[in-house]
């Protein structure tokens, strides 16, 4: 093999996100990172570790503990021509900035007749499985996917963690990036040949013929594990990662259902009013006559996420639940 051929890089989801931030800060002087503990502490989940030392306190800015204030400051900076990346520790805390996100960031272009753009990126951790209890563990990204005027991204792979950020920063409108906390320590090889990712389309991670498993974020590894288990029993499952929750790439979903004739939607959020409900409704509207069985949904139990490990595990969608749902659709 030639010596100048780059080998895949071994990395983690956390390190891939950090390298994406580093590249953004290096390539554009308008970009800066702000949020609680992103500087000296290196981020609540260690994503920005070392960036303060490399870029200084003007580019990596620790903020007071006021989500409404620093998200509002990010909106103002974006309106003034900067490219701020705002980190909110967890999706639960983002509710304190919901007024800024919904009533300001998402609406200013429309309320100004297109005169004002808000090129703001907001990153936050979502999801459970780490024994952080109810105030740090919910999956509320479906709420934000309900809001017109913003784009909602959910990177589930090393490639997406590394390469979604440039597209988000190039968007003239607000982009929210939801990073599932269970993925930060996931490691693997990051292909050096991949430089960009398609944020406009869902990704088919595994082709199949018998059932479509439709999911995103932290549930993707569970869906892939379920597909592996199902394959041992002769069931071929196609696994789709939505990647972008708003706008949804519904065409990829319906095309998959047209091939497999069955669908199971996996969503760590609560079942009632969930993104899974939206995907299921769209399948029923646009692919009803392709279905050989009702759409199945695998969601979290409708309780605040418990702290106790065994209760938390019982609350969340697990691989066994996905397998059982598939058997309900196929058998």
C-alpha cells in the first residue's frame, strides 16, 4: 500500500465533535463558542476540552448560568454578523431559553420580511441512560422539531459528529444540534475520505427487505443491534437514521416502507405527541397501501426518567423491545 494513503482515524464521538469545533474556530474568525463551563472546565461532557487554551477567552467564552441570557446574546451576535456556537448543558435546561429560541431565533427572518438572518448554532446534550435523573435525561428534541424556522440535527455516528457542524454554520437560519449523551464515549474509525455529510437526507445504515427500523440519535446503535439479532432468525431489517428531524426526509422513509412493507419507529421520547407519532402519521398518509401490518412504535415509558439504574433501563427503549416490536409486525 502506498505510504501517502491515509488510514482511518481511531476516535470517539466526543473527540469528533471537538475536532469539528476546532476546525470551525480555525477556519472562520466570526465563529466563537459560548456556554456554561465550555472554557476552563472543558465543557460539561468534555467536548470543548483544550479549546480555551488554543483559542483564548474571546473565542471560547464561559457564561453565567442563565440560558435565556446567553442564548439571547448568541442571537444578537448572529444578527450582528458573527457565527456563534452556543452550548446548553442538557436539553432539559434549554427550556429556560425556549422563549429566545421560539419567539426570537426562529421567527426573526419571517417577522422582518426576510431582512434579518439568525445564523446561530445551538448544541445540547439529550437523552438518558447515564443515571442523571429526570432533570438531565429527557429527549425533548421532538418539541423543537415542531417549530418552523429552525433546522434540527441529531448526529448519531462519528461521521455526522465530525462533519455536520460546517453545514450548520453555513445555514443562514438557526440550527439546533442534539448530541445523545450515551454516544460521547462511542469509539470507532473515522474515514479520512469523508469530508462532508448530507444533512438533507436520512441515511440507510443497513439495507433490508422485511421491515424498516426508523430511528435517530442514541437509539441508532440499539436499532442496529436489533437488526443483527433479527438476522439470526431470518428477518432482514432495514435501518434508517433520520439524522435531520426538521425538515424530515420523508421520501427516504416512504421509499423504504414501499420495499419492506412494515415499519417500526424507535424514539427515546415519550410516545404521546412524539416524533415517532409524526413519522407514523406520515407513513399512514403516504404509504398506507404499501403496509402489510400496522406501524409499530417503541418509545420510553411515560414517566420522568428514574435515577435508579434498573428503573432507568426499564423505562427506555431497549434492543429486546425493538426485536419484540418487529416480531409483532412480521409474525
